[in-house]
C-alpha cells in the first residue's frame, strides 16, 4: 500500500517546516552571538575575503596558496570555537542542526527514504497514532514499582531489566520478547517503554493490537482488489525494525489467524527482525490456542517475561474515583 499524493505532500511539507524552523533558530543564534562577540562577527565576515585573496594567488601560480588557505581557515575556525567557549556557549552552537541528522531533514539519504520518513509512512498507512499517545504517558520515565510487592515485584523488576537490555542491545543482537501473565500488570506498558526509546533512536516500529492486526490482514487477504495493499502490508510487517503485537488472544482465533501468526513469527525470525508480543494467556493456553508449531517458535526464540499482581489499571481507576 503506497502513500497517496496528499499523504506524501503532507510528509514533505513537514520536512520543509522543520528546515525553516531550524534555519530561523540558527539565524537568531547567530545574531545573538554577533551582538555579544564582535570579534566572532569579524572572523565570520573575513572568511569570504580570505578565500578570494588566496584564489587570486592560485590563479597567479602560487602553489602554496591552497595550503595557506586551509591553515588560515582552520585558525579562524579554532578562534571562533574558542570565543564561544569563553562566552559560555558550546563550540557547535552555530553549527547547523537537524531533527534528523541522518538525512538532515530532507527525508532521504541519497535515493533511499530515511528511517524518519519510513516511520511517518507507517504512522499514516497503518493508523499508528495510538502508539504516540501511549508512549507519551507510558515510558521508562513514568515507570513505578509502587503497585507490586513480593514475587510480583521481583517479576516486574526482572521484566524491566530485560526491557532495558532489549533497548541497549537492539542494534547489536537479534532478540524478541513475550510478556505474558495476568491482566493489568504492565505488559503493554513495558512494550510502550521499549517502543518510545527505539523510536527516539530512529527505528521503524509497527504497533498493533492483535484484533486490529488480524482484521487488517483479513480485509486485504479476502479482497481480490487489494493484492498490492496486502503485499505492501506484509512487506512492512516482515521488515520493520520492531513489530509489537499487543493483547494476543483477544482476537477471534481461527485457522486464518493461526496461519497468519505463524507466517509473521517465522518470517521475522528468518529476517532476524525483533518482535514483542504481549498476552494475558499463559503458556499452556498459547500452545493449545495457536498450535505446537507457533508455541515452539515463540518459546525457542523469545525471552519469556511473566508478570503477575493486581490489575493496576483497575487500581488507578478506583484511586482516581476516590
């Protein structure tokens, strides 16, 4: 499924707005430094004249002019950095800056779409706005162990440690997670924590509740006019840096769902792409509901994190009511 022209234009307009915003901020910074440090302004203005003077020497046959120009420009750059530091500013205060340094806010690296562009595509194509709202309120900064005690606390702390390790080693090693256990114990919360940190690193993350995922697959699969959309959707599902399937087991499970889940788990494993699954089912229920083949692949290739305890969401609702 490709972006419509309107969707593509919306993304490109966003990049133009970022470039304009950052350019204006850089201009304000430069004006501020020029007013505070006249010597910095003089050095900046002198660069053009220095280049012209050395260019004339080169044209006149002075072979040493190029090396002298490099040394002169280097001295000026060092002095500018020195002035900024002395005034209490970082040495790169007047360097261009970007929301995405990889593509310098163009959306492309060469002819290829940047990861930041791809994530915006995913958000538009697969209605991923829900994850943005989730990670704004559910992230490692808002994590609390206050609702757990005893064995429940030990399990939660272990899951948190595994989640941190998952993020830290994401670019170095292939790994998957299964969060399972009782209702409202932090499974979706930890998935959101991981998603937020990886999105901030420029990873492409696709998030679906199990119901929405299999409904989308069914809609494309059983519509003969949607073959291209199905191909594109599966391509993204199989190749995205991280796929999160939330609340597995809440969907109506049938042969179609089982075969699609098997394909997704198997294909992402073949491509060494990370997957996180959260479910209220226990391990026996997963095996009985989805087949031995799926159970085997999950237990063989996923770190299993069991979470138990009170329903925190229910507790918070009662507390807010009081």
